[in-house]
C-alpha cells in the first residue's frame, strides 16, 4: 500500500498544475501522481492552438470573451463559472510563465495573440502550433524539482476506493479513500490510500476510434466515477473537430489541423472546389466548431464523399510556416505541399463538454473526490466548447481546487482498505475478445452516435451496446486485470453514458444534433 496526502490521477495540465501548486504550498505533505503511459503523454501534449486569455484591453475585454463563450455554449453555460474562468486567465498565465513556459511574441516583444473560430478578437496565447507540448514540458520540469512529488508512470487506475469497499467506514456519506492501481511493469495491483483524490484523467475520444485524441483517451476517470456513483452529466455533448487530416490511403483521421489555421484565413472547399461555408453561416470558416462540423457533414451527405478540403494556397506562406511549422511538416511528410495542394480533412471526435459534475471548487458529489480538466463538467462549455477555452479551464479549476485545500484541513481516515481480490481469475489467452469488441464499439459510436443522430439510431445503439457490455463484463469477471481490458470496460461505460444521455435530451443544442428533434 502507498499512503499519500494527495493522489492525482493524470499528468496533463490539470493534474500537474494542482500537484505543483499544492506541493509548493505544503512541502511537508506528499503528492503522488499516477499516469497510465509515460509521464508526458496526455491530451495536453497534443493541444495545438493555445490558451484563450484577454490581454489586450484596448481591443478586447473580459465581457467580449464571456459573450463569445456563452454564444458557443448555446445557452447552457453556467454564467458565474464563465465569468470566473475568463477573469482568472491573466493570473494563471503569469504562473505558467514563472514555471518556465514559453509563448510566441510579436515584433514588439509582446505576446502574439491569435484568433480562432468563435472568438471576436485576437486572444489566443500560443507556442507555434505545439502549445500544449510546451506547457506540458514546463510543468513536468517544475514537478521534478519538488521533492514531495512522486510521479509514477505506467500506473493504471482501475477503480476508486469508496464506502463500497471499506468495511469499517465511519461516515454515511459516500467518500473516496484513494484508488486501486495496476503497476503495468510489475503486473501487480496496489492500493493507494489518499486523503484527497483528484481525477485529471482527460477525455474519451478513443470511444469513437477516429479521433484527434491520443490512444490513452479512453474515459477512464469518468468510468471510474460512474461506477462509484458520482454524478455525471452532459455526456451527449461531444465536440467534433471540423478539420482532422484525412488519410486518403488509409481512410482514417487523427492528426489535428488546428482551429487557428482557419483563423489564419484558410478556406473550406468541397470536392468540386466550391467554398461552401459562406452558404451556411455569415461567419463562414470562423463559425463555431459545432456549426462547421455539421456543415461539413451535410456536404459529405450531399456528395457522398469521404472528406472535404482545407485550402491554404492563398495565404502568406512564410508567415504560415512560421506560425504552423508542425502542421506544415506533417503535411509534407504525407505528400501534401500546402503551397499548391489542398489538405483533405474530415470531422473527428475531439473534446467532451460534459463529464464528472463539479462545483466551482472542483468538488464532485463524493466527499474527498475532485475532478478537473476534460474529465470534469464545470458548466464553462455548456453545449459546445469555445476554441482554446479548455487549457484555460484546466488552469483555473486546478487553482480553485488548490484554494479549497488551502482553506479546508485534510482529514486522514482511520479505516482498513482490503487488498484487491482477484481470486478465481485467470490470465486471458484469447485477446481477440478485446480487439473484436473494441472495433465493434467504435464503429457503433461512429455510425449511430456521431455528429448527426436520430431516435432510431440511438435506440439501436443502446441495444447493441448491451450485448457488448454483457460479453465484456463476463470476460472481466473471469480474467486477470490488464490495461487493455480495463480500457475497453471503461469505454463501454462511457458509451452507455453518451447514448443514454443523448436519448434523454429533447432539444438540439451546440454539439448535440438529433435530426428527429429538428423535425418537430
């Protein structure tokens, strides 16, 4: 057993920011960070665009940023949360700068502010087109400088430890006491007992297969919270990024062509070369992501095509290459010269606007369990996230959770936690069960629960998911724990939440669109 004051599940911007702040504040307290892959692998690492923060008060204002966020959220944002997050932005940026993060500057030495879809002004702080990678680097460097932080890579969180597991519990309130964790290198399951647990486990993109997210984005934290009876909401609001690069040879999408490329002036064209976005929205390519994704989906349904194109050929190419060197290089590696060639793109699952319900202090419905980042539902995004608000949200909410811990004493629970019991299980010999069910699940979500949904497809999806669930649960109960099996189980739980909450929604909002509701 490992005993710690603070357990952080996830090593992206949300988890690392909290860990660094609390470790600096209390050098005599212990912080354990677990992450199921290498320490730098997270959704944060792949965030290209940047952080939306109001800095130029001559042209911009908090009011404008708030209004842009509320418009994107389509009436479902918590306005108090939006105001808090937007106004805290500059202070949180200063902390990143202190910890060593570097951001691009203009010719006058000021931070270079970009513009993305849904934003009325230039306010995106960025580092080339690898902003998340740079933030991750700086935070990890700072975390390693703090002796009371213990970072454990390749440690996979299996389940939260709650009242359900503890026999001598001294409270009627459902409480989190830590987590059962798989040490993937030693293939052993250990118990981590913690006074406070933070879920910062990222998103769910891999549930759809075609995604801009890394392979680790399997919704583990949300699934664990769901099984622990935590309140979870707004799972129907999946944001599809309009422009994931489409591999015309392999028929897949994964590499993200940043929102900022359209902000830079790129056009979307259909297979006939027609620039179609002005036909749908006065903002054209700068409409919010849900609108652009639905428009692309409609174009593909009209033409029967597999992808549309992003046209950058008319842009200032030296400036483009300086601003987006990674995108330019990746296109060349895929035999696309953006000076003369269009980039084939298609929408792909990108971001979850819902998740584990938290209040303005990051508290969940379970005592001593907090959530932050993409796995949480704060009320900031409403029905659709405004571009580059996600890194900002993670910074602000990790700070709010930190403040809560500064103002409220930790209480060490005098309880006995039983060891993980896998008696009677065997090492699975046929991994085809995992592979087959994973592929079936991902195809189900893409085909039945995608950008445009319908009542009949959602009802069919929940029936088919039940079959997958029963097979996976039977396999889980008789098998020794593996990371791939746990990931599949988690994705099935997440798919259930997405489908059931899609069925329950009776109004089209933001990233959720049911064509049968639109008819009524």
